[in-house]
C-alpha cells in the first residue's frame, strides 16, 4: 500500500510539474514574441475602445472597386504563410484582408496556440471581425457588396460561424475547420459555401464533414464540399508548397474558381474539382479528435 501511495505522489508531482513548465513556457513565449507581427502586418484597423487590429492587406493593381476576401489564420495567429496566400489572391483581383484575431499575439509554440484559442472568446473574435467589416466599408477601392470570408483550421470554423450572423458576407470558404450542421443556423448564410477537408484528418471525422454537407443541403445553401483522399489536417500549406502540385494545388485552384464564381472577380479560370464520394469505411477514433472537440469546436460554439 505504501508503494502505491508513493507512486501516486510521484505521478501527481510529475503532472503538476509538467503543468507549471508548460504554463511558464506560454508566458515566456508570449513575452519574447511581442514583436512577431511587425514584419508581417502592414495595416492597423481601428476597433473602437478595444485594441486596434493588426492586419496584412494585399491589394491588386488598379483603382477598383475590387471584391474583398477576409482571410482568417489558423490557431497559431497570423503567419507568413497566410501573407503569401493573401498576396496570391490579390493577383486574382481581390483586396485580401488578413487580420490577426489574437490581438497582437502569434506563435509557433503548440501550448501557446492552444492557450490562444481556448482563452479568446468568440464574442471578441466576432466583434473584431465587425471592425474589419466597417473598415472595408470605408475603403474607396473596396466593393463592400462583394465580401467573402475564408479561413484555415481555427479560421475555417470562425468563417462559417461569422457568416451565419453576418448577412453582408456573400461567400464562405472553410478549409478543415469546425463545422455547423444545424440547418436552421445554416439557412442564415447568405451565399455559397466551399468546404475543403482531408480524408485522413484525425481531428475532424468524416462523419462531421458529411453532417455539414447534409445541413447545408437541408438549408438550401449552394455548397461544394470536397474530401481529398490521403490528406490529413492542414494539408494546404505555403504558396511554395502549393506550387509543387498535388492536392494542395487542386484545393487552391478550387478556391480560386469558387471565389471567381461567387464574387465575379477577375481570377483566371480555376479548375473545379468534382465533389468527392463519401468514404464508406468508418474512421477509427483518434486522440486528436478530443483536442478538436475541446479547443477547435469553440470556434463554432452557438451564441
């Protein structure tokens, strides 16, 4: 019995020590990373009495007015990969606004990413996006009647949630983000929806993707949901990686075609990938799904 008690004490001590170390690492990461956004943002968006929103804005050549795409980052915060994607879409004739929705915080450290998502209220995120929308309305080269929102992972879930209660959003693209499957909520979306997912994604089960598609269909929302075979979570990476071809490039071209059709932009013809057949083999449960349920599903929490 004494051995068991001693063992339990050791286990509890290790757990507490691990928690302290992880918490300290988050504090250190945030303190040393205060200037990380300096090299990847070029715009400060007013936000009323709240902290201003730092963003990267990419503009096409010309005077406009141009359709607008709001691009929401992954749970790391705004990164150079998002900046590259914004620049690429701007070449297709869109103003692309990529706000940092973690209020001056971005990271490469996994524990900090979890902390950012789990401690940032969706009400705050939506209020910041409202400020972005107001900023867009005041830009002389922006067509505020043609605004789409898209995002990756955390940003994908944020995009579909924000579209549900923002009628001025006329198109939504979700890259492997948390979903909404309630037709009553999805019926409030005012335009078509693109969904890009990976068949081998251990964080988002295929059943969730299928329920998303069913909900959109039941709500009468035009949609294009594609499940890419052999791909896991976050498979669309930097523009350099996309240029190498494969499913990353196919998904990116699918996005370009979707935006062209939805926003009437000047993008060249993109290749539309037919909707994948639903996999019939059930996916095994993965521990990563618990992380998705605990953290990522906060992005589509009902308000």
